[in-house]
């Protein structure tokens, strides 16, 4: 039953659940519905429920977290099992308040839970660990306050985890993560208060981002942009993403909204090949672990707006599927690794507002990026920065030890000129000091030249005063 994308502007009838059977698909999304969600919706188990993009308010019914099948409405035990195992709750983009129900039962068959863009508060529901088939969890853009949900580490089916724009805090390190989340392909923790360092073993557990695919994935066929019409410079060939979408069929498709290069994209039916890590605008510090380079199937990485330090790992050069990389607004130092020129699919790069030094690597994609990708790094020089920066590396008022520690690149063009001048001058002086024949020739030549320029000197000093 699909009533989506209409102009219904009433509340949902209280008795609607009396007419919904198990294994049903009910979509009232993208209308102008308001008021609370009626509890009668809970009468059907295994329901695919989509009430997104409305103005629904009030609390989320507690019964939605319970699998209470009506056995009189299914024909067999097999049908009942199938009904429970395929359930979706999509309530995003409403005005729901309160907390998320924390009474998910054992053997919970929930596969998708999307409560993003509401006004939900409280803590993360720990009972979600009972939903062993959970694949998509999107709680973004709410007011949830809690630690990182390490309880989900036992949910091995998790593919998408979005917690962006909440009030989560603390470390994201979880014990015993070596064999979990091996199908994780999207993790978005942006705009929270997560802190601490990023353990390398965490990235090694995400096997779906490590395994390389045979063919590159083109982002232009996966996104539905909210910015229509003009060319979007972030991705090559993006003219009108709306016209490039694969048409929807009658089945429910998981969707998420992500932000890349400041543009908001609505990802329809998340492709299994798409991978994204977004830890931007938190309080992460310390170094980027070398292990992150093992994510050879990663397409978008955003670590901007943190307090990360040290050098950019050279292992970044191994992530050859990477199309979007944002490391801006951190405290990175040292040179840009030369290995990053191997990122031939890189379409978006932002290294601005760091402490990077030396010459920008040349070749491949680096020659195509604008100067805004590198601005805010005072000791960084070379194309595509301004002309003054192309001529010579920037000078510094610091001591020589500061230059050694900063990792500045040696300009051998200037050094070779200085060495050549010094050697030539030394040879000339040595010849005059130790070779009497050269010394007499030099004095005679200089005398003749001097008297030709100033003839009165010869008359004054005479031939006997030439020395």
C-alpha cells in the first residue's frame, strides 16, 4: 500500500493497523501528515513501514520495538519467520521527540532503522544488540547523548552506521573488534564530540573496505543531489544527477544522506560497492594510523575539523579507489606524500588549513585541483598556488633548527648555483696566490684597464709606481 508523494495533510487514522497484515509494505512518506504515530500500526509484524518526510510528532510508540506477530494472520510457521525477518522502520525527517524505545526483543528481525532528522533525545538503545540481522542504522541529526555504541560490535550484518550531528562523546575504540563489522561499508560519525585517537586495528576489521573491486565505482550514478541544474565541480561529469538515477522499483530501498565537498547527497538504494568513512568535526587527536591505507576499496574519506597531528601517512597512496579526500582544518605537518600521486581516481581533495610544508607533488590528479585545496599552509608551495609561490619556497623568520624540524624541502636549483659560485671564486683566488705567472698577468691587465679608464692616474704615478 503506497500513498507516498501526495498532498495528504491530515493525521494518520488511529485504526489503520487493523487493516494491515503481516509482511505488508506501507508507505505514507513525503506527504503533509501530522500528529502522533498510532499504536495500531504495531499490530502487524514484519511490516515495512515508511512514514518519512512528514510532520509527525510525539514519541515513537514503544510497541514498534517489539516483534509481536499475529499468528492468525499468517498461514504457516515459515511465513511467520519470514515476516519477522524482513522488517523496516523508516521515520526520518519528521518532528518526533522523546527517546528511542529500548525494548527490542531477542531474535529481533529488524533490518533497517532510520530515525534521522528528528528531535529525538536520550541515550542509545542498548537492546538493539538483539537485532542480529540489523544492516542499516541511521540516527543522524538528532540530540542523542551517549558513548559510542560498542554494544553493536556483535551485530556482524551491519553495513551502514550513521550517527552524525548528535551529542555522542568519548572514544570510538571498542575491545574485540577484530572479527566484527566485516561488511561495514558506510560509517558517518561527523559533528559529534568523539575524542581520542583512532586505533589501527579498527580499520583492519572493516573487510568490505579492504577488498578491492574489479571495476571503479562512479559516484555520478549513485547520488541524487539536492542541487539541481548547474555543473557540480566536485565530481567529473556531474551535470544533472537527477537524470542519471536508476529508476525505482516497487520494493523498499535503503537510503542515506551524506555530505561530500559541502554538497548534500541523497544516496538511493545504497550500492554494495559504495564505501565511506566520515569522522569530520569531532575532537579526534593524535596520528592517523598507517593501517588506514589498507582500505583499498574506500571511495570517500573525511577527517576534517579535528586536532589530528603528525604527517599524512604514505600508505594513503595504496587507496587507489579513493575519489574524495578531506583532511582540512587539522594540525598535519611535514610534506604531502609523493605516493598520493597514485590516486588516479581522486576527484575531490582538500588539505587546506594545516601546517604542511614543501613542494606540492606534481603529476596525475594534483595538477587539476584548485589552489583552495592547499591554502592555509604557509610553508607549502608549488602549483597550483599563486605565481609568487611557484618561484621559490616561502621564507621563514625562525631559526635554522626550526627549518630542520619542519621538514622543508631542499631546493637544489639554488644550492647548485651557490656551490658553483663558491668553487669558481676559490679557484680564481688560489691561482693568483700560488701562480706567479698568473699573478703578473693579472696585475698587468688590471693596470692597463685602470689607466685606460682613468688616464690621469698614469701621469700621476708614472711607470715606476704601477705596483
